[in-house]
C-alpha cells in the first residue's frame, strides 16, 4: 500500500522538524511505500525551509487549516492518506498501524489517540536516533476519547457521535473517499470543527469508523483554549449547524459549552457523554455496548490494527 502523510503547518518550524525526524524512523512493510507532503501555510518563521527531500513542500499564502489540508490531499499520490498536525510526534509503528487497519476493509475512517506532553525540553539528539518517551517530557494528559470509549463502547462505530470524534491531528482515510466527498470545507476559518464536519460527511457516505490505539501520536505541548480560539470555534459551529440543519449536528453546542474558557460548567467528557445520549435518543437507538463487555466479546479487536 502506498501512503501519503499530509501535514499542514503554520509557523511550526521547530515542532515540524521534530515530527519529520520521528516520521523518518517509522517502519513499514517492504512492500509498502510512504511519502510526506507538508503544506507551508504562509509561515513567517522559516517553516518551509526545514522541509527537505524526500518530503514534498507545498507553499501557500495564508489560507487556513482546511485549505492547507486540501492542498496536501491534491498533491498526494498514495491510495491511503494519513492526516497529522505539525506539532505531533509519532512512534516507529505509527504508519504501519494505520496501514494494518485499512488492510482489513476499504471503507474505514481510522482514528488514533493523541496524548499531550507536559511543557518541557525535548532531547532532539536522542530523538534523532529514534522515538522514545525518554526523549520527551512525560504525558500530561491522555485522550478523553479513550475514556469515552471505555465507558460507552470499545467499538467506535457503535457511537452515534463517532463522526464528531474524527480529529485531523491523527486520522487516515483512503484517498478515493476523501476526494469523493470533496475534502475539507474551506469555508471553515480559524480553529475548530472543519475535521468533525468532514467526519460527518464521511458518516453520511456510510463509512465505518475505527479506533486504533496502536496509532498513537504525542502532542508536543499541552493544549489551551483561550477566548480567541473559542470565538473561532463558535463561529465555525454556527456555520456547521447552518450548513447541515440536522438536530444531531446542533447538539455540538453541548461541546461548545464545555470548551468555553469563561465557563467550563462541565468537562469535555461529560459533554460528550450527554451528546451521545441525546444523539441516540434522536435516532431511537438503544444504549451502546459498554466498553468492558465489548472488549470481552472481541468487538474492540475487530476495529483496531483524536479533544480539541
């Protein structure tokens, strides 16, 4: 299988360099091939200058996250596209884990967890010899989506809100499906929801969603949502609700309230749990299989080998 890794980047010179270092150490089957497409989205810090062969660099004027990813997808030559953000790190088995899942069937959206590292120095000399957690700060926060799956169902495809859980910092889809739905909607501007909206269209296309814990990424610093990011999110949420005009899409307002830096009346996990319950009620679905019982029956194994 030929894989194209698409990475949008804006003023991420140092973090991108570290990501490309870890990607250079990924191990794939000899019959597989991997290429990397980095889209420099109008950076002013020399981000594009850090990109060297064999990675391909596409340069844009400042266009936004959705447009940058679309530009990378347009340049991709692989039958499978893995989407990453420039501020991630990956282990040596990361790409192979995505490939392995897609060999099982050809209609998958494969999502892997993203763990957040604590603030602190990264040993780039050690990282250059191969990814190891000894070279980076400790994990400060795991992925809340894992907690949601453990509580509700180990089979991601059982969740009514599976499309909302598609975060583009770590997801893979066959190229034919990405292009068939038209890629990312470039009307989304700033931060938030352009990936979940693509996930919704994948859901409408009838794609199967799979959670793959073997395909883990590590965010190079803790994530914080300030007032500006939240304003971008709410603007995009208004656009998405107006575009699709369905009750389940409108339920994302529950997530918005949890992300509000001025409020935080509830946690993301609590909001996602309520989102799932209310989305299931809309569709008159029975409760999902619990994570524990699903794992016991092997459901988890059939679907494996990212919060904002």
